[in-house]
């Protein structure tokens, strides 16, 4: 989609109702469903993180940025994610966390991003994080500068590809909590996006399809 046309839908995106859990569960691993329905967070004391779902123009077409995390000793090693990270006490709010971490991870200054709205927060049991996603836009073409200690690769995903039904797949993989399980996922380029990022993408995709309608 042409980015200028996409901008016309921004007011509707801001006002759009979020499908929340109903969208999340469509891309949730079966092994995760019961825990998602029966979470008592007061007993978990989760850490807080925030991520940025950032749309921007590239060659005048609308794109969404994702990152490939570096390989490290941890449950989210080498996974596909949105730019973002852990809330710090110096952050005034979770939106500031998302902006700060986006700057640190992919080099985009907060002044270049307008936050449109928060999306539904999502609890990630394996790492005990509550993640707060934010929808943002930049009206200019961006030059990403990935932080080499955290980011292995930048994925610039065209909106038209993201909205295609053909990228939704079922795949078999081993996770930090189970081996050889079938999970719903997005196949983006040569990457499989599953788990929390896929669940957040699911909500984002449903909202976009509802708002954009026949303009897709």
C-alpha cells in the first residue's frame, strides 16, 4: 500500500477497537492456551517490557520493521521480534520504554516516531515478562542502525505481504519448554515468527484488515 494512502487511515486506526485475547489465541501454541486463560499475575510479579510496532515508508510503500535477535543464552535467543526491551525506572511510562529501546536497538530517534496508540499487553510465561506493544509511525524513510550486540538482522516487511493470508503457516519446532510441537506461525522471508511476536502480529493484522477493508 502507498504510504500516503496508509496515512489517511491513521484516525481510524487510533479509534479502532482491539480484539485482544481473541486475536492472540489464533497464533498461540496449543501448549500455551490453558496458561493464557488461567494466569494469576499477582503471583508472578512479571518484569515489564515495551515494544514498537513501527510503520514507515520505503520506496513510497508502507513497511513494518522487525528484528532478528542475536543468539544468546536465553529463551528468546535468535527469535524474531519487534524493536523493544525492558522497562527502566528512569522511563516515565511504557511508551517511553518502547521509544528508548527502539532507538537503542535499531537507531531510530524518538523524535522521528509518533505513537498512535497502545495495543493489548501480553504475558510471556517462559521469560515472565508482561509486554506492552505500541503502534507507531514515522513519516520519513528510515535508515536503521542495528545495535550489533542485540540485533542480528533487520526485517523490513511490506504491509502488502504482512496482510497476505499466505504467510500464515503451521510448523513443527522445539522451544524452551517443549520439543517437537506444532505451532501456528508467520513465515516472513526465510524466518518463522511464532509465540508472543506472532500473537501481537495477529492482533495488529486483524485491526489493519478491519480498518483498511477493501483498500488492501
